[in-house]
């Protein structure tokens, strides 16, 4: 369902990139999202959102967007 999804990095131990997708098009990218410092209270964790409503979110290892030259506006085929 298309909407503004929110993500946080609670309990994550590695940095991630987020690829925000609407239909088959990449509509936003969030790169190098760091894991929180150990002991960070839930109410202090950062929340990550796309700039526009999406129907899919792909989380990949940090640096993958740059390494694969992924960009906003690119079509993405999901198998």
C-alpha cells in the first residue's frame, strides 16, 4: 500500500542504505544510515521517511547505492 513509511535503526549493528520505490521507480534514496550508539533510548532514535509516498522499501548494506550507481528516477524490476 502506498504511503509514507517510517523506519528506525533499533537494534541494528550495521549501517544501511534505503531505496524508496513507488511502483517500479526509485523515488528517493537515503544513504549511509548509521546504527544507533549502544544504549540509545527508543525516544532518541532517528526516524527515516521517504520524501513522497512509496509502496516498497529496499534496505541494502551501506554503500551499495553508490557502488551500484543507483539513482532517483531509475526504473527497478522486482522479481
